[in-house]
């Protein structure tokens, strides 16, 4: 019940911030990036923070802020310099910790930059972001429901013992349904007689994003398992940390941004 209540309380302000756009969406994304970087650093430091953790957080925030200001080339350089500086500063650590810290700078920066880019009115706007959010949320709900009711073989028992193949399929089916339903509104420009992209694109997007989102979830589970943690933090009652809630969304944002960018280059 606490999990449901927390979601009900948090979802409206998040959606409103994204709907109204700058500066509200920028502040929301920057806050989420900062907390996610803090959680990632704490995991790699096994619950503590140090100068290297501060560098990771600072690099991610700087990269995301530059993207929000439209300075994408600057943002890319911040990621490169931040990752190199983190590697140097963390060189006295165990190899696995260094790799994860550097990976945090790169992965978190690029996934949040992708979300920022997609949220631009000329790219996706709030309508497209809502579609992406609902597809990822549907994936989570469908995977949970199918996994609980059907069960079956485990998807990746070494990293996430609760995830099943039935959950993966259930999540994909739910994602396709929502992709079609929400996409019919989002990509039609409000004209119910016109379904923007061909329905086949929306089906394919739903399947791909569902798989990518669950891979993002597994990736974060791998990080937590590496450093013997159950949750990324306890900042959200009933849900764990911010990373625990947006792990799938981050991966899906990166994949979606890559697909949109390639589509633009190919004239699609």
C-alpha cells in the first residue's frame, strides 16, 4: 500500500513539471540526475561519500545542465573530461570500483542528456515524453503482474532473482498496448482520424523499449549486486531510491534518443 500511495503522490507533480516545461522540467531533471549520481556514488563507495563521489555527482550535473542550456558539444566534453578525471582520482581503488565510478559518469550523463534532448519541443515535446513514460511504466506493471501470476523460468537469476521470462513477455505486451493507445493521441497532433506513425512502428517501439527498459533494470540490479546493496537508497518510501524507479526509463531514453537521431539522419 505504501508503494502505491507514494506513486500516487509523486506522479502528478512529475507530469505537471514535464507538461509546463522550462524551467520546471529542467529543475526536475537536474534534481533527478543529482540524486541518481549521489546514489550511484554511494553504491560504489558502499554507503559512504568521498572526493571521487563528489566529482561523479558534479560531472553528471554539469553535463546535464549544459544539455539543458542547449550546449550539447560542451556537455559531451564534460562527460569525457569528467570520466577521465574520475579514473585518475579513483586510481587507488579496487579495479571494479573504478570501472563502475567511471561508468556512472558516462551512463548517467548520456541517459539524462538523452531525456533532455527528447523533451525539446522540436524533438518530442511533453507529449512524446508522456508516451515514453507511459510505455516504460506499462512495462514495469505488466512485467510485475505477469511475473507474479505466471512465474516460470528466471530471466537473470544471478543478478535479479525475481525477474522471469513471463514478466519480460508480459511487460512487452503491456508496453505495446500503451504504445498504441497513447501514441494514437500523441503522434496524431490531436486528430483522432490520423494515427501518426504507422501502427507497426508503435508496436515495434513498444517491444523494443520494453526489452531495453528491463535490461536497464537488470543493469542497475547488477550494480547493486556488485556492491551488496538491496536498494540504491531509501529516499522514496516503499520504492527504494530514485535509480530504482528510473533505471528502465534511463535505458529507454537512451535507446529512444538514438532511434530518433538515426531516423532524422536517414530522413525518416
